[in-house]
C-alpha cells in the first residue's frame, strides 16, 4: 500500500463504527489496567468548573463532592486531565487530516438554548449518577458495577423522551429557500487540504512527543495523554456519538452505532476482568436512585443538546460552534451538581451500597451475568429494529393504498 492509499483510507476517510468502537473497547481495558482508573471525562470537566470557581475566589475544594473526586493540582497533574488533553489533540489532528475543520455557527438562537440547556441537564445527570456515556457504558458496565446497568436503562428511557421532546414545533427551524438558476459546483482546494493535513501531523507529532517526554517523570500521566490521543483519533474519525446511537434508534430505526457500542463493551469486559483478577481494583459506584435519575436526565439532556460527552468534544474542534455551547453547559451542570451534592447525596446515593457483580455472583458468575445482560441488550436492539421497520413498512403500504 502506498502512502497516498494509506492516507486516504485511514487518515482522511471516516472509519467504520464497529472496528473503531472495538478498538476503543480494547484501549479502554488497557487504560484501566495501566493507569488504575477508567476512561471518563465528566469528572474532570467538573473539576474544571471547580477551578473556575476557585479563580473567582470561592472554595469548592471544601465541598463534599470535590472531596470525593479530588480537586488538587491542575489538569496537567491528573491522569484524567492529561487524558482529556490528549483526546482534544487527537480530535484536532484527525479533523485537520480530513480537512474537516470549519467554523460553523448555529442556524438559529433556539439551537443555542438547546445546546446550553441540554448540556446542563446532561452534565448534572452524569455527575449525579457518577458516570456518563463513557464512565457508565464503556467502563462502568465492563467493570461490573450494577449502578451502570440502571444508568444505561434510564439513559435509554431518557433519550426516548428527549427524542419526542425535540420533535415539538418550537424546535423546528424554518428553512429559507433561495431560487437559483443552476446547480452550484463543489469547490475544492487541494492546496488548502494539503496544508491542513500538515497542520494535523504537526499537532499529532508534537503532542505525542510531549506525552512521551512526560513518561520519564510521571509514567502514568504521559501514558494517559497517549491513550487520550488514541481515543480522540477514534471518536473523530469514526464519529462515535452515543447521542446518535440512542436518537437514531428511536427516530430512524438505525442501530449500527448501538450494536457497535454493545460489542465494544463486550470486548472491554474481558480485558477489565483479566486486570481485576490480577488485583487491579474495579471502580464500583452507589446503586441508588441517583443512578436512575441521573440516567434519565443524561439521556434527555444529550438528545436535547444534540451531543454527548464524546460527541461534543470532536464536533467542537471541528469548528461547530453549537457544541462549544454544549460543552459550556455540560461544565455548568456538573458544577451545579457538585454544589448541591452534600444536600442530596445521603438520600439519593451515599446511603446505598456499591454493588459489584463479581462479588455478588463470584468471579466467573459475575462475568457470565454481564455477558448475558449484554446479549439481552443486543437482542432488544435487534427486536426494536425489526419492529420499527415492520411498522414503517405497514404505514407505507397503508399510505400507498389510500393514495
């Protein structure tokens, strides 16, 4: 394979979802085993909100939530912070390779309202449940935490309500039609694309070298940055977005991303299980009402906003301003949750047990139960897909007969 063929096939064109998500599942398992933590982003975004409050003269480090997740240092001192910086660098590199960076403004003010409100609701819900689409799906479920299953089911329900809500007339933007005399040809600038590709290579190589240099002083921090770089490349090139996985399921019957995510979790599960058996402690969270309530809010919020934690990150660096607002709202919502945590945590979260399926059913039993639940989730998706298109075909036939 020549360099030009490799460039077009793997650096410029979008990647197929299934192999990309499988790669993310494998990497997330290795990330857990090497760093001792899980692939997640909203916890670190909450810390960023805490730092902004500190800059404003407040003392959120005294809040119970930040005592739980930690607020010491800066993103450069934390594994999660370095990983997220790597994700942004990976997203930007991949977007530049494909000449996919362009400033795109929201089409209507209502979209900004959706972005901020949905981001806030999703951020609040994710932190209430101590997880997001990554911390619950790609890491909570493979780490055998029962709370992640309740969060996942509630997220699916919340996304259904969100999909119906966003179909209301208030969210339908009027389309302005413009009369033209002929089709406008597509304008391509090869020199511009080549220059963008070089910029992407500079970003990728510079960050990779910087991350490698960090491994000499702080191995886990440097490796976290490299993992983040890989995660960023994957989610941008494959356009991995949990919002589209849920929203498309309900509105169009498309299940490709949903099935890929389930298979990715199955791949990650066996890797995490191996590390747990070697003594790496899994991250288990409270199995309380917070998991269900947080999941409902998260699912509703990501559909209202139009992007989840992974989705808004890569779309933001692509220049889609809408998702800058989503990220802004996400940080606000997560920080608000941290502010009220001490008041609501005993009733919703901390009074409840942290249930580990490996402890409840034993090591082998917990693994089997997890795979049975993943199989049930896949069957449910397949059944919904069949039902959706059967109903669609029946409606189409009825419409043809009526005509």
